C-alpha cells in the first residue's frame, strides 16, 4: 500500500514510479540507554531498521549516511539537540532528512516551539507512547516522500522546459516575462535581464506583445501568428494559463523556416506543373489543328479525284498533294515519338566525321522548297575550308532543319535568311558556329531561353498559322547537346529578327568521304505476299498497291487466318500488323517461324516506332520493321530486296 501518497496520483502525470515508502532506515540518538533501547525497540517492531547514536558527534557522523529519519533527543552530553538540528538543516546534503525531536525535560510549549524553530520537523515529549511515535514517524516519512516526489517532478518539468527546441516564455497579461527557456533566450538574442526580454518580445509583434495578448484573450480558437527574426520565420501561438487563475500566458514560438521553404518549393512546383499542364492542353489543341489540316487536304483531294476525268493532268497533281500531306502527317507523328526519346537522351547516335558545311548544305536543300514557296532568299555561301565535326549526319541535320524551317516559317514572305558558318570567336579554331539569321518577328529577351522548352510558343496563334507543335526547338537543342554542342537564340527584341547559333566542337580528324548513294534496287519480280491487317481500309489499300505492282496477294484481317495461309501457301513475304486483335503480330510471326519448311520473309508493320518494339519484333522473327504510314518508296525498296533474295532461293 502506498502510505506516503496522501492523494491519488494521476497515472499520466506520475512521471516517476512512486518510491517505496514502507519502513526505512532510521537513526535513533539518545544518551539515555534505557530510553534509547525502548525507542529502538518500538521502531524495529514497526519494521524499521534502526541505527543508534549516543552523542551529538556520533549523531552528526551517522547523519552523513543519509538515514530516512532521525529521532533526536534534545539533551545530549556533548552538543545540544537543537544545535545538531540547525547544523543538519543548514547542510544541503542532510537538510532534507526529517528530524523528530524528543525530550523529557523541555516539555513546555516554548521549548517545543524552539525545537521546531531549530529546524525539527516534529516534536514528541517523553514518555513516548509507542503508537504516537510510530504514527509521527510515518507522517514525517510520508511528508518527506511527497516532498521528494514534488521536487523530482519540478525538476523534470524544468529540464523539459529547458530542452524544448521551441522557444517558450511565460508572460503576464501586461507583457512582463516571468520565465523563458534557452531557445527563447536565443531567439531574443540573449538579453541580459527579464525586462530586456520583455522589450525584445514586445518588438517581435506588430503592435506590441500586449496587443497580441489582448487579442488572444478575446479570440475564439487559437490565433497563429508568424513573426520574422534573424531571417527566420517563427510561428507563434499564445495560450492563456487558465489553471493559474488567469493573468498569465504561455507563448510558444516554433521555427518554421524550413517548412516554409518546403511549402514554397511545393507551391513553385505546383505552379510549374499547372503551367506544364496548360502547355500540354494548348499542345493538344494545336495537335488537333495540325492533324486536321493535312487530313482536310487529303479528303478534299480525294473527293476531287473522283470528279476528274481519267487522264486529266490535275489528277497527278492531286495525287502528289495527297502524298505530300501523308508525308507531313508521318513527319508529325515521327516528331512526337522522337521528342520524348531525344529529350531523355534515349537515342543512339552513329557518329562519323563530317564536314559541317555538308550538313548545312543538306539542311538548306531540305528547306529550300519551303523558302521558295514564301519567295524568300536563302543566302548560304559554303566556307572555303572543311570544318570537321563528329556527328550522326541524319540527327544533326534534323536539328539544323528544325531551326532553318523556323527561320523560313517565321520570316515574312519575300524576306531573306542568311546562313553562315565560321570558327567560333575566341575558340582558336577548336569550335565552329553556325549562325542562322532571319528577318522575322524577333524574340523578346525573356523568351530567348523559354522557347527551347517543350510546347512553348511565344505567339501560339502565329505559330499555329505557320504550322508547328512547339517541339522543334526542344528537339533541336537536345540533339545538338547530344553531339556535345550548344544551341541558343539571339535577338535584339520583337520586330528585329532572330539569330539561332549552333556551336559545335571541331573533330580531330578529316571528314570521311561522303558515302556513295546506295545502288537503286532492281525492280521487284512478282512475289507471293501475305498481308495481315485488321484495319480493313489499310488492308485493302496495301493489297491493291501490291497487286498494282504486280504481286500476288493474300489479304487477311486476323492472325489465325494469316497462319492458315502461311501453312498452305509458299510465300515470299508476310507483312504483319503488330496490333492485331486476339493473337498479336509477334505471336503470328513466332508461329510462322515454327511451322515446318521454309518460311516467308517477315516484316512487321506498326504504328509504334519505339526501340523496345523493334527489339521485340526482332526476337519474334521479323526481318524488317516498317512504321505506318508506310512510304511507297520504302515499300518498293523492301520488295526489291526480297525479290533479289527470293531470286537466289
Ligand atoms: P513551333 O512548332 O511552334 O515553331 P519550336 O519549338 O520550333 O515550335 O519553336 C518554339 C517557338 O519559338 C515558336 O512557336 C516561336 O514562337 C519561337 N520561334 C522559333 N523560331 C523562331 C524564329 N526564327 N523567329 C521568331 N520566333 C521563333
């Protein structure tokens, strides 16, 4: 049973386990042997361990061993009990030992008072009644334990208060500081007195601390304030100390600078994401527009064709318009597929040493037609000496073409575009700079970098009217950087034209000889061809095209039927769509390969142009891979190759 605890302990606030109060170790000081014996006996019977002392000196000596309580006779031969009491109570190491004075002689109320004055915690007159002695000892021990518990708890709170990372101050309703922890002292800049702390705290709040306290007292809920100090942000809450009878407040300031920085970072990121999403939306609108234009042209040309007589020269013109538009569509789709691969650096460059002038020449040739349509002059004078650069010709030229076609697109009709190449200034011939200058709308200084971001268009309506998706420059810059070069824009501002500069490091070798053009394919002999394609229009078109070219064609709309044909017919070639319902193109190919006997040359025809798809196609047994829409030249080249191979079989 917990005898020392007079009141119930709150388990949440107990803090320490209660100390075992029970019997303890007592010191019994008395020079009279009979009384000493009697007192010790009573105490021992009550379960206490008892040490005895006869003199004042012995008592002081034994007190150093910290008994739980001392029963001290006032009259001793050497030192008076009153003096011993004073000595022990004035020494911090013994001050907390309860002392119960006993006396046979001094029994008057004054003497008793004198004894208590000397520091004794209780006083008993002899003859001592055992129950009274035990009850008094227990009461004193209980008081001692309660005091200890209180002291420990105060110490705990004190340590907690000091260890808090948050700055805490206890203030009066007038704004005077009573207490503050080290974190608050640091926040206030280590003022040297409590009034100075009050002044610093006062300066922290707009309108002063008193006003903040008043508004807290009036407010519903807990107003949270933010204050700035030493370039850090603190979030402050002030709570009234109601349990202390009002008139006091506790103020807690937490440093939220890092959290604020994080919040701001999240905000910035959210804005960035929503800008990105907006650009994507704009891009989708633009894409729809871009796709609709060629589709419209194709649909119209197609309708017109039906109305024109066979042999009308306009029919040829319409056909070439259709193929131009199809090429344009294919190019758009390629760009879209390319952009993510290129910007993530997921393309492989096969680099050789080339003359930079050759790359520029190829690029200029590609856009010359567009420039002529807009009656623009393209000025390009090749340099007298070779400028070796290590590039993947096609990829590097793609970057130049993107920039060149922008120059054409954004320059006025009849304008002129100048293309120059020279040794980069200050590079000692270690790098070259291609400068493409136009007389177009120019670019505002704050947009010079932004235009290289994906889907960014300075003036979407202009860009839309000129046909563009806002990806050309992103692709161009990524490609140039993959080649170790740099691409940037210069402009004196709107209306002043623009210059795009491509800077490339010099290659330390001479340009390879331009490769001979591949020999033209021999005309294809009649082949036995299986076409598997679930889009009936595409199936019909390809079948008709192949038949027109003189081949024998089996056209099937699903994989199983395709397999049947492959099992029974001796085929030269199978053109198989990958995205078939049920059994996909990969599986059809694998099963054809597994069939006994020779199998046809397998070609995948697909809308996906990713490297992973190509890899899978190869694994499935495909010998070639055509991306839709299949260009007729490409198809003819393939047929030529197969018929050459088939002829040798
Ligand atoms: P787009 O398909 O819109 O042309 P780009 O990525 O090629 O996409 O170009 C992004 C934007 O940069 C264009 O929309 C245009 O606003 C601006 N821009 C590009 N080239 C030029 C140029 N030569 N003159 C002026 N503005 C240009």
